[in-house]
């Protein structure tokens, strides 16, 4: 997680109070043991999604409490999705929303909106549209965060390759000249 985002979250007491029982729960903390996108842990990914959902929903007078809580729990599936496990039926992309909701319901009292948001957060990969605006926001924030977490690493890896660096420098020069 980027340092500026970590500082923003650590200084936002209202946000932290909304999810304090979640981020101090032993099962939720286990998400720190699983990578979500490249170097980002599942926990950090969920915390990022939760915070952006909270900010957006608060700005537009939506249910920011449910947005923060569903965002934090939306990927509580607790396994390495890269490794195929014999007891898991179906593809991760299609099933983990439901798994995360089941796991979350065992630990916390979720309202119907939060459950719906978690189950349907993979839309449009899964076809059922979220029932709330907060749920729709979660689907977009989740994809944005996934792209941003992946893009930063891909960019730094590509920059390690000399040919990419030269091509990038050359293209920059051409663009600047015009
Ligand atoms: Fe997910
Ligand atoms: Fe996610």
C-alpha cells in the first residue's frame, strides 16, 4: 500500500472507528497472509477498497458505513487463489464473493446491503447486478484498485528491462518533439 494512503487511513479516525471490529478480528487479520495482486496482500487490498468506497459514498451522501464494512470484507475468502484446491468447486472469480460473504457472516452481523455488496462485487464477471448504488461503487473501486496494484508492479518490472527503458525514452523524446 502506498505510504500516502496509509497515512490518510491512519489519520481518519471516523473511518477507522467504522471498521475497527473488523480490522482487529483474528480471522480478518489472516488476510495479511495471502497475496491478492502481486505484492499487495488481501488485507491491504480490502482496506484500500474499503477506504475509497467510504470516501466516495460519504461525498455523495450514501450509506458510507455499509460501504466501508462491505469493502473491508469483500475478499474474505482466506486461501491462495493461485493454487487450485481440490475441495473448492468452481472458478475463483465466480465463487469467491459468496465464500467471502459466508465467512463474514460467521463473524459479524451484516445487513442485507452489505451481504449483497460482497456477493455481487465481481459484476460484470458474475452476471447479477448489485442491488445498491454502494454495491455498484464497490465493483468499480475494486477493479480500479486491482488495476492500480498490478500496474505499479508491472511498470517497475518492465523498467528493469533495458529494451523497455530505451523504447520508453525514445518514445518520450518523439512525443516531446511534437
Ligand atoms: Fe474479489
Ligand atoms: Fe477485491
